[in-house]
């Protein structure tokens, strides 16, 4: 089942819905947001599933605007660095860094104000930076609150999956004492969506992940190449820290990022960034 947040054109209020067949959306009348569905637990999800089988009010996808499924998370988006070996290696080679493979996942975060819609413009401000890079990532949406979650239980805490691009400003990322937060947290630099696919509808272990800029493939890999698998990420992140229903984890990017290319490549106004994960959908974000 694919869940979306949508609004009627030209300027309706965002509403939660079910993407029925790629062409129609059924309104989820009993809830005011996807976040409310997630926090409602299994009972809420069962109600939504029943609505999926017998939808009430239905609108055409062509007549609405899609927003990020969770337009404003209650916390920063949790992110994972260096989680595909070829990406780790390309970064080390570019920076001439003799770093060792990490023994634990590298975590950072993106501010809530980074979250952007699946087809919205990623802002570009040349007075701040011009080194705008792409990073396709599988997003994991937590559905069950927990702390000190074991790897064995981790998958039971997942509500679903979405597409994320961890858009990064590379010079800012390295400017602040090695802390990545600022370079990852400018407004609008976390396009997300177009839907959340519920965990019972998708096997996340071997999905193709791709990113294209102006139609040219820049990244093309599979989630099976993750260095730290999803259960390990959840177990380590939740150690001593509560993960709550509705929290979002962006699980790392494969090789092919712009800064590691020779010469480096960065996006500019007028470019179109397309981010795709099979079984979930495609983001199409202009740069501007």
C-alpha cells in the first residue's frame, strides 16, 4: 500500500491519501495526516487498509499536488554516512584520506526545514554555496516507538519506506570542523516521497536505487550493497536513544556523487534531479 500527502489544486489543504493505481488517490477521511496514521499503530493501519479495499472519496492524481509524505517531521531526519563501500572508497580517494572502514554507522541529521516535496524546486543560493551535490537514499519510516531495539526485532519497528535525496552543499559540509550538519541542512535539501510504501508491501533488501541529472545517470546501485544493513542501523541508532513513530532514517548513498568525480560535478539552476527507487517511485526536483 502506498500512502501520500496531497492537496487539491491550486491551493488546497494537505490531506493524507492512498495511491490506488498510480492514477487515483483515495482520501483517508479518519485522519488529518500520514503522521497521525503512523502514530495510530496497527489499529489505524488496519482502518486504512480497509479503506484501500473500499475507497470513499477519490480524486485523480493529475488534479492534485503531492507533498512530502511527512511534510514536517517532529524531529530532524536521521542520516547515515558512508554506507555503501564504493561510496566510502570514492570519497577516501578524492580527499586523499587513508580512513579505515567504520566499525559503527556514521550518523548525522538534516533539519526538519530541509524536507521538500517530490516535485518541488530545491533552492539554490550562489551567495552561500555553488557545490550542490546529489545523494539517492532509501528512507526508512519508524512505525513503533522503541529504545535499545535489537537487530532481531528491528524490522518490526518499521512502518514503511520512501525515497530521499540527501542533497548536500559540499563546501559547507566540510567548513564547520568536520561536522556535516550545516552543509546538509539548508532549506529544501531533503526532497522526499512521492509516497510511503508500507513495510508489508516491500522487501527493502534488494531494491535498485538511481539518480539522474538532466537525464544522465549519475548513481545506479542496489540496496543489497549497504555496508550496515537496516537492522544494524536501527539497533545502533536506538541504543540509549528513543526512536519514535514517525521518525525518518535516510540510510546512506551509493557511489557516483558529484564531488568525487574528475572533474567534480555540481548542480546549478535549471538542472533537473531525478531520484528513483524501484517499488516506491520517482522524485523530480528542479534546481532553482
